[in-house]
């Protein structure tokens, strides 16, 4: 889905199209039944996952009131009522197991959210996180190395868009984005 299809707000982050494509691929939703999107922002990941995988049960967790309004507006725009929106700050009480969890925003609770996510994943569920801040990337990698996860991967994406400049074109760069993905390996998520 193109970024322009989503309603956006100035202060509400959105996972961009190219990053979304990699995130959805890393989540490996083909056999999944439930996806949780933490820090859902505009809802772009949750909504695109729900549209691509009609059988998928999708939960979008977001704490920002402006973002919650945008998720609802985008849900209406795409007629995607099956995406459940939860107004909460993660980690939050949630009595559900998921095959895949995406963390797009952490609000300063990154390690707690990782631990919470790993306890909510099915035995071999997939966890995918995206960051633009190096501090968050380092925190997540350091923490995940202590956890019972397999297939830990990290990719940096540097995307540039062709933009008109006078009579010519140039490539306007976006911030680099880091994507971490892993699979839960055991019943006990972290060893400390």
C-alpha cells in the first residue's frame, strides 16, 4: 500500500511503505492467526497486515490520543473493522497469545515491552521491531541477546525518493531505519 493512502498527522509517526514491506515479510504472517502491533501510530502496519491477510486477527495498541483517532479514521477509510484498537501504554494487560508482534514505538519502555512481547508470543512466534534511534537499536540488541530467541537479524534500510529539483531530479533521503527480527525459541523468554 502506498503511504499516500493513509491519513496522517504531523505528530503521529508512520512506518513508511518500504519499511512496512520488510516488516511484514519478517513477521511471516502466511500461517499466523494473530498479530499485535505495539505503538501502532497511524495503524499502517496493522491495517496493511489485515488487508493482506483477511483471516488474521489484528490488535493495534497505542497510547497517543491523536494516533488513536488516526488509527480509527484509517480503519474506517479501509473498511477494516476487524482490527481491534486498544488505547493503552505497553506493556499492558492482554490475555492473548500471538504468532507475531511488531513494535514500532516503545515510549521509553523498550526492554519491558520486549519481555512482555516474548511472553505473549506462541512458542515459535516472530518478534519484529523498528527504530530510527541508535540508542533504541543498541538497547534492543543488547537485551535480545540475553533472551531465548533464535534467528536474530538486524537490517539497516536507507531509502531515498526521487524528487524534482528545477529541471532535474535528485534522491531525497529518509532517516535510516533499523529492523530487528527474531523468533521465540523457548517457553522462558529471557534469562537474567
